[in-house]
């Protein structure tokens, strides 16, 4: 199991899913430096694809 740690700030209630606007629970840092936020639902929908393109995924504890 590989864990990628990045110095990204913790998600807050102000962070919103880029797909539906719900509270974000997952931050994805793309290999090109872009950042996407997803709610729990969309995190599950997109997780496999994000991992496939090498995105670093981080969630709040
Ligand atoms: Zn969503």
C-alpha cells in the first residue's frame, strides 16, 4: 500500500465538491498541479479514475 503525503491544508466546511457543491470530503492533487474536491459520493465515483491518472488523494481524518 502506497501513501502519498502532501502539505495540503485540511479541508473545511467551506470546501465544496467540484461536481455537485456538497461538502468536500476528498482532495485530489493532479499530476499537473491541479486540484479537485469531491464529496463522499463523487469521491467514490471518481476515485478509480483519479488513481489511474496518478492523482494524490487525501481525505480529512
Ligand atoms: Zn459531489
